[in-house]
């Protein structure tokens, strides 16, 4: 069924030679480290000779589809970035969700290798379902409760970050909004870097410029993460003018507070990379697949669906895998049901089908993939958003990469 899904153009698998996983490996190779996976192909990048500084700006939810309308406006910086550097299309990782993608961008590892396999995960070691963004049991408003329950960061997330791999020769900084700085997820992903706060798109641009222009000795890596597009796309939908307005605001700040004021001496040896963790799909409620309206399916579940609304993981009672797959065939206009082992073998979580025994239970037995603009609904929260991500649709999977020398 997955092959048919792909043949019809409804889905795109991660391309593990041209994905966001190849961005951090490219950075490592620039600074003379042996990358975990191959770097990006040369045609995706400008001349890298003499690069001493790298700026990596990650714009949460800037999918290829959301970017294209702005590329036609020659007044905006995005069009100029493409003209002066390289613009290519990459894939995200699966699932196309923030925790999995940011972990990949922070380490250069695939989700199968780093273990952050979705938004909500069943953690066997704690015997509970946890939210991977706030590292608390599902339903807890207070963040980082898992640390109170005994989570050991190095054991839970043993992957080395690229900042750790580059240290001490390369100085690393990460710019995050203030609420994220002390979060448990940031403590996992940004080990080895100095983390500094930002508030708005304007001071994001100013802080990137100021860090570059300080008189550092040796090579420098600056990573910045901007989440506002994602929040707007969830609430209003990715095709609405609110998201386009935020992109224009961000473009203005980058143009006038970063590029226009950056010292030419510093710019000469600096590489700028601008990318995204995933895109967004504007959902239709009439295409929803509600778990609550399927008693046969609900009776088979050991716990509520985990993962994401566009790609959900089902943990089934013993002996139910075959019967439930047969039951779900009648709904193939809305969902694709894929065994977790099939998904691993198909390369969804990485080019190798291997996964740690500690992390394999996080995937459950069956993965449901939403088709079209649908989503899989289980009422963790009664508030339904207008934009979702997590699945394999091109709108979710395809992201841009701008790459240019600043001088």
C-alpha cells in the first residue's frame, strides 16, 4: 500500500542523501570533522573554500510550498538569497515533526539513530506516554517532569551533538526564544553550545550579526531557531495571509538588521544556511479519521495513539495486528496502515532498518498515515488546529535550503 501511496504522488519518503540530516554533516565536514552521514552534494552549496564561520538559521514550518509565493516578490530577501547563492529542495525526516527534525539538525543522526521518534511517545522505561517537546507525561502543563522522575539526559539521548563534536576548536552558539532556553529538550539538543536568548525576529537578526562580528579566535558556528511560523501556521493554516505576513516581517529584519549592516570583512569567510524542520498541511475536518468512532479499533489498543495527528503509532493487544490491518483496509481513502517493521524496512526513519531495542517500543505495532488533508484524531485536546504536520505529504516533507557565502 505504501508503494501505491508514493506512486500517486501523495507521499514523499525522506531522501537520505538530500535531507536536513545532511546539513549538520556538511557543517562538520567544513570544519574538518568526519561526518556521520554523507554531506550535501556539491551542487547544493557555494564554494566552501576558506569558510571560517557558519550561520545555520532554522525556520520552523517553512515548507517549500509556503516559500514559493514569496520567491515571486523580488523586493524580499528570499529571492535575493537564491540569486546570490544556491537554493535547493531537501526533504525533512520522518516523522515530519519538530522534536524529530530538530534532533536530527542538532546531531546529524536520523530519527532511528537518535530515538526522538515523534511528538508523543510511549516510554517503556517510565511506563507512560510523554510529550517530547516539554519532556513531561502527556497532559502535564508543567515542563520537564521526566527529569523529576529520573530521566538521565545522557542515557535518554546519548547522541553527541555537532557542537560537542566540533568542540573545543569550534566555538558554538545557539539562539533561542527565552522560554526554550532552559527547557529539557534544549538541554538535550544543544549540549556543547553557549545558548543565548532572543525575543523577536528583529533581535534575532541583530544577535546573529553581533555574534559574527565579535573578535573570536578560530572558527565559529551560530545556530538560530525561529518557531513563530509554526505557531501561526497551526492556528490560521499554512496558506493564510497571517503566515505570509510573518515571513515578510522576518525577511525585512534579515535584510535591514543582518545583511545590510554586516561587516564586509566578516561576511567574506562566512557561510549562511537557511532551512526548515518541516512544512505544514492545511487540514480538512471532513477528511478526519476519528479513533473515537471506531469501537473495534479502540478495543484493540493498549494505550491511546501516540506519535502525531498525521502519523500515529498504535500499540495493539497481542494477536490484533493482522485483524486490525484487515479492518482498516475499508478506510484506505483516508489512512494508510503500515506495520512498524515495514516502515523501518522502507527507510522511513533512516536508510538502515536497524533501531535500538530501547527505542523500538516507541513505534508500537502499527503506523497510521493520514492521506490528503486528513488527520487521525484522538482527543488529547479538544482544540483542533488548522495546520498539521508529521506525515509524508509533499507539503510536510519538502523544505528549502538557501546556502550562500555572505561576502
